[in-house]
């Protein structure tokens, strides 16, 4: 899980409530975590090339700003900058798919996003 993923705040808020009986507003999750320890963010980084898993973003998860993208709920492929590939100035490319489409092996509807710092 990446701290820039659109689901991050709601998942952390749910864990805090369920496990620690701490209720927090979604827009205050980042402030709360920063007060605890900035190392949590370092542990949640998800850089590198990968199939499935949690995406990394140098900017913000595009599904956060465009709600019509929220149906693309699975990372299919991530291609990160390395010695042979450069996305802008050290960015990352992500390909997202809907979970049902992935389960049905339907690759006709993919959301592509790349960003850089």
C-alpha cells in the first residue's frame, strides 16, 4: 500500500478504529501519521517494476481526482524508472484494471497513467 493511493486514508482510518479504538477524520489521517513517525511513509513506499500489488506515484493517484477512474481498482502493471527506462524526470507508469475484468481475463479496458516529480 502506498500513502498516495486513493484508498490509503480510509484503510488507515478503519485500522485505527478497529485495532486501536482511535477515530479520525479521513482528511486528518496524514497529519496523524506524521505526528507518530515519518518512517511509516518510508515503509509504505512501493517503487519498482511489478505485476499486481500496490502502485507507486510520484504525484497523486489519478483515481482520487477522477471518480470515474475508481472502477480501475487493481494495479495490473507498473513500470518504474531505472537505468534503461525514464518517465519524464524519474517517474513511473501504471496500468490499472477492474478486478472483475482481470478475473475474466478481459484486458480491453485499461487505465494508463504516468507521472513524474
